[in-house]
C-alpha cells in the first residue's frame, strides 16, 4: 500500500465511521429527531454497524485501521513503524470530517435542541437548567456527547483503566481474528467480527466512559465541537480529553504485547 492509498483510505473510512457513529448519537440525543430516546442499545449497534461499513469501504485501500490504537498494535506486532504517521494523519482528518458531516446532516436538530429552554435552561425549566449548569461546571456542553465521550463518574484512574481494558479486548480480537491475509489490516470477515466486538464492548464496558477505545474517534470530533458555530454549545471538556487518547494507545500496546507473547 502506498502512502497516498493509506492516507485516502483512512480519511474516507474514519469519516464514514464517525458520520454513522456520531450520527446514531445525534439521532438518539437531539430533540426533533425521530430516533430520540432510542437508548443505549441503538447506540451500541449503531457504532458496531458504523465500524463494519467503514472497514468494508476503506479496507482495500488502507487495511482499515481507522483507529490509532490498531495502528500502534500492528506496528508493534510487525515491527514496522514507517507508515504510522500517515495512518494517524488520515484517521484524525477523517474523524474531523465525519463529525462535521454529522453537524450538516442534523443542522436543524442541533439548532432546535440548543435553543430549547428545557435543554439550555430558562424560566420554567429550573431542574433542567440546574443539570445544564452542573454539566458546564464539569466542562461538558449539552451536545458534546454526540461528538466525544465523557465519564459518568469523573475518576481519572478508573476512567483511564476502563478505556485501557476496553481497548485491550478490541485489539486482541483484531489481532487474533480480524486481520487480512497480509496481516496489515482488517479483512472481510474480520470487519464483521470486529463490528460485533465493538457492540459487545459498548454493551458491557461502555457505561462508565462511553467507550472511546479510539483516540481519533474522540479527539477529532472534540476539536470540531470546539470550532463549530453551535449556539449554547458549552465547553468541550478538554480537561478530560487526554484520557480517551492515552487510554486506547496504552491498551493497544498492551494487547500487542499479549499477542506477541501468547499467540505469535
């Protein structure tokens, strides 16, 4: 694979991943969405199908890493770091493009949601306003969850551990079951297996932090949230942003080490 193929494939694939994954979060969260309050099950399966779709689209070009943790794990496994910067660049750019497309697709819903007094506070909505103030004190605006993850209980050690554990599960599944014949990315069957593993992680381990398990998936959309002209959008919670970046990278490295010791 050439550097241009890798960059284009990862950009397109990660954009699709975030468009569909962030899209299901928007569908469930925003007022005036037909899927509002569809629940966690819809989000977990939405992200799983997003992974599957993105892998099948980008796999022929780049091997469909779509996740810096996958890239790091494969670099450790194969002892080849030459293309890591290209993968990272495509993944981050793609994640930002995907997040921007979610905003475009749900433009009217974002505006309706963020100008609704029951959401952002106002006369007659004191209880909801109190929740909004509490969220603001934590640094997270009312629609940040559509773009990035956040903890239910803010404990850096636990939050980091949760992200590491979830990513170890994901990467071990990729390394043992998901790779293509060349071992440099996800294969056709591997895309389906990985998608189901992501659903499982979401249902079983997603409750504490929202299961980023992918640094680009969290950081790229968080940057877009900070830049978009959303009314009453609140903060982007940068004090938490390092956890869904560091945790998955550490988890990917640990999973690669386990694979090299136990399976290679």
